C-alpha cells in the first residue's frame, strides 16, 4: 500500500468535567477496588466538607457518599430509604455507582398577613 492511499477518519468529542466526577451521591460496593478511606480522603481534598459518609448495612454495599447540599433538604435516613428501595437492588459487590439525585421542593398555599410583609 502506498502512503498516499491511506485515509484516516477521526471522530472527536469532549466536555468539561467537574471534580469530583459525580455531584450528588456515590455508592461504594463491598470489596470495591476503591476503598472507603481513600475515597473519603480524595473527596476531602477535592471538595472539603462537601460530602457526608454514611455506612450501610447491606450485603453488597459498604458506604454511601452524599452531597451535604442534599442533606439540607432531606434527611440522610430518607435518602437511604429511597436508595434502598430504588437503587441498592441493582448494585453488585465491587461496583462504584454514581447516582443523580435531584431534590425539588414545592410549597403551595402560602398565606401571608399584611403585618408579616
């Protein structure tokens, strides 16, 4: 084949990322290559005081890292109940799972007296 006969096709895609590479919740499966202590230290360096570590009593899951901004809107217990019902059944040991967990709050029928304005 002659050098002039070569054709290259290149597809390129890129996007900005944020550190850590997840924003809401990270679930660490038991026997994962990444350890709880190492991940905790990494998060503390990347986002000081940004995530709460919650240990879990589950056969496949060791720990859940939750963004503290979420915990200002909903309790850790409620977050865990939601994850236990909707996410945990699909996680195997050794996995590291990022969960997009957006909380939307709606308040209706607010009554304000003129004296409160």
